[in-house]
C-alpha cells in the first residue's frame, strides 16, 4: 500500500508516521504545505491512501483538489468541531480526530482496505467547504493541572521550560525551577503543544524556545542545549533531528 501524509505540523506528522509504521505499513512521502503537495502530486503517481490535515500553513487543503484531480482515498486528520466531522462522515470520508488514537487509526485503515479504491472526485468537497466559513485556529494546550498532595495546581504554558521523561514518568519543569509529574506521554504532548514554541529534541525532552540559553556543538554531529534553569548534560539534539531543529530555531 502506498501512503503519504500531508500535515504542516512536523511533530504531528512524525507521530502519525510512527503510528502507521507500527501497524506494518510504509510511508512513501511526507508533505507539509498546499504548494508542496500540489507540486509532488502533479509529478508523481498518486498513492493509494492520503492522510490529510485540513488547515495547512499556506491555506486549506481543499486547494489541492481544486488544482489537481486526485485518485486516492483520503483519511482526514483534523481538530475540527463535530459539525465539520459530521460533514466528512456524510460524504463517506474517513477522519481521525487529533490527538489520534491508535485503535481508531487501525480501524480507519482496515475500513479503507475493505473498500475498492475511491477517487477523490466522488466526494463533495464544496459541501464540506461550506460547513467551514473561515479557517478555525488551532487550539493548543494553554495550561496543565497537577496534583500536589491534596491540592490541584494550575500551571500556564508560559511557565513551562521543558518536558522530560524520567523513571517511566513524564515531568513538567517550570522557569521557577520546579518539577511536576504529569499523567501523559511525550508523544501526546507533541500533538498538544504549539510546534513554533516547543520542540522535541530527543526521545526524552521537549523544550521551549524561550528556555534556550545556549546551543553548543556536541559529539557525533549532535547539539547540546543549555536551558534557563533545568540543569543537566542530557538535553542533546539527536543527529537525525539537527537540521529540523535548526529550521525550528530560525522559524
């Protein structure tokens, strides 16, 4: 099965890629903008299946279908509200609501496999577009509630310096040098955080752009990140993420 992902948030795209590959399928291509998708689809055989986000950085993904006749089945990955989702369902378009659940992803792929390949021209995209009068702004995590003894403390996202994993737990570290245990995973956090403000530098750390005090060259073509108050020698940008990290810094 030939599969591509069209998603502008690179952490979300990488997370979906890992989930798809975990199910035993290979990803053929990852695209991030309307312009990039149009160019690639115009010059390459169309895949069997496209995982497609609605709102890309340079416009709505519907613009792709206005430029090119696509001969692929589509599963939407979306954060849109229930009315838009109902529209997708009425038009026989599969969708996955972010953050994507593993079981729902498996069900969507199995649903696709049981059908004859569907051409995108069979769907009424104009009807779906009319359901969405204007682009809906992405909603990112704005605060976290943590339990401290018998109390609940609310921590705004602006106070977070980094997230990290340690001893099978996920922790939030604040600019006032405090640590709080969270009931989540770094994979889920990647989908909930603003990708312009936070970046996952390695399997263990997600850091805030505001927290970075210094970036040093490190062994094996890696980078070492010095944060404001979180003192450790382990915040290392893995080699395969260095270019992406540099682009994130320069964004």
